[in-house]
C-alpha cells in the first residue's frame, strides 16, 4: 500500500513539473501547427507549401496534419491550457506505461532521473505523441497478455500514428525487429509475423499523401546535416542535463551487468536507440522510454543478487534510499535552474517577437520579411498576411526544380547568408526582401563557448564543432547598404530598406 502511494505521488510530482515547464516555455513550432490546422479547416489538405515565399512550389507533406487540426480546434475554442494538460499527460503516461508488471519499489531513483531528462523536452510539442505511441507499442509487443489480446489492433495504432507525427517509421522499425526476434528466439510463426507487419506497414499509407509520407520520413532520417545545424538535433555530447548522464551511467552498468537476463531483441533495441540518442539529442526521450523498464528490472536483479549475501538486502535498501535522495537532488536543478532563469529575466524578454509583430501589423511591409529560423512558425501564425523565408518545417526541404525566384534548398541559403558565404544584396534582391526582423540577442558577434573556449576564436574548435550562426553579419551589411532601424525593443529589432 505504501509503495503504491509513493508511486502515485512520484507521478503527480512529475506531472506538475512537466506542466509548469510547458506553461512557461514557448515552442518555436507551435504557431505554424496552429495556422496549418486553421488552413486545413478552411482550404483542405495543402500539397504545396502555403507559408513560405522561398519555396512556395515545394510539394509540402504535412505529416502532422491531424494533430494540427485538432490542436487548432482546441486552441481556438479553449486556449493553450487543455493542450498543455493533454500533452503533459501523454508525456507522463509514456513513462507510466513502462512500469506495468514491474516492482514499483525500485522505480524512485530512475523516475527522478528519467523525468529530469524528459523535463528538457516536454511541452506542447508533437514529438510527445511519438513517445506515447512508442510506449504503447512496446507494452503490446513485450507483454504476452496484451500481445495476445491487442496485436491485431496494431494496424489501427499505425493509422493514427502516421497521421499524427512523422515518428511512425520508428514504430514500424521497432515492430519489425521485435517480430523477427520473436520468430527466432521463441520459435513463433514467421508467416503470421510477416502478415501482421505487412498490415501495419500498409496502414501507414492510409493518409492524405500516400507513399510521399514515407519519402518525408526518409528525407529527415537521412539528413545528417541536421545534426550540426539545429540545436535539438545536436549530438548528445552537447546535452548538459546532469540527470540524463547519471541515468545513462546507471542504465549502462545494469544492462551490461545483467545482459544474460534480457532477450537479444531487448538488447538490440536498447543499443540501437542508445546510438540514436548519442547521434541526436532529439532521440534521447525515445531511448529513455525504450530503456526504462529494462533499467528498473536491472535494479531488481541487483537487489536479488545482494540478497544472496549476509545483510546484503538491508544494505541495498539503505543504499537505495540514499541514491533516491541523490537522484531527487539532481532532478531539482532541472527545476531550480529553470525557475532561476525565469526570475532573472523577470518577464521582460520574450522568446516571441510579439511587440515587433504588432508594429508590423500597423506597418505592413510592401515586400518580404527576412527573419530568424526560430521565429518562422510564430510569424506564420501571428502575421499570416506575409509569408516567411524559413521555419521549422523546412530544414530538410531540397530539390532541383530551379524555379525563378524560388530556392532549391532554403535552409542552406539561410545559413549561407548569415555566415557571409552568400552575398547579402543579391540575396535580398532575389527574394524581394525589404524588412529584417532580427533577435536582439544576435546583434553581437557569435560567442559560442565550450569548456571556456570561444569556438569562433579557436580554429580547431571552429572546424570540428558547431558554431552558432547569427544575424550579426547580415545587420552590418544592411547598415552599410543604407537600411534603417525603424523599431527596437528588448526582444527584436526591425530594419527597413
């Protein structure tokens, strides 16, 4: 009874932490999701990009179209709170599902550490849907009772997943690996597994874009440049979350120590998602979900091993309580640092350029606006009368259409003009740009530090590591070309030609 109460309290704490974080953290992509949903409700599913002036002819595949629609309906009717409650619940339930059939008394340490890791990723974000769908899939394929009862409902799961978020391809891969493992390790019928996998694969084609949905998934999966261009795609070495690294060390130790107690399929998925997490921080939550049950089992195995020695079980309990406290201490900095950042900003600096966009509403540019990648989604939402050059949907968009006045690869051009590799004046003339909306934080020269060294001033580091691209050079070129500052606040500056 006591263990059950503690277990519930832990998840209530987790929900509260995730909810608070999501309520004050602004996702750069939220705006375009809402506007995409509004556009679908008004005009139907788009098959060309409706929001950019750089690639308006590009065959846009909205792999989150269903999510965008229901988000826009809920948001327009009731605001952000219901969405935040729903996505927070899905994030928490993604971990909770992995605790079925586990000994709850050994979950505390790992829950704090896993929760502290996910804390950096939660919010009203579509990625949370794939966390949830992956967790449901793992429960079904690993628990015999659920497998016997629900396996033929998996195609329905994949229909929903494929129309909600682009991570559906990961689910197909996981299912294929598990079914192959079952046929080898448990001598289950390969033919039945192949039929089920085929049905689930075919289910993903039930979407407005058909096979092009898989093309979009592969395009992003194979785009290695994202790992060095967008912060959430950076390799895990750039992830400074202490809770994650402690969880990683404990999990690796336990899985290696008791590797013979896991199936080869479990070990393969564990290693595969671990490598994926190290290749990109975006995949860390997926590895947390895949590894959580295995790691909790590892603690139980360690307890059983300790019980074989005199006083071993009692000493293990004492050590566990101590490390639970340590884990809690390392979970709190995620909250403490977060709220300290809110306190020091004192609400004066907003991530979104709300006031600057208000100015643009009153002084609508006659030509195009060029702004930061992270602000593209907000502009699509709050300034729908003007298209954007780049936003969060577009980093992997590339083709060889060579359409006059359009880009073949907008994200490359964006980074090239910010870094000075592409001349500013021909760029603004090509796209008829007469307005710059610039983050105040990017008016100074880039100053990216690693271990105290400034990357931009260290040639080896600049060559090997990521250097943040800013508007510093663009603004200087604009000033030399006679552009004038017409608006300035603590978040954004506007220059006009």
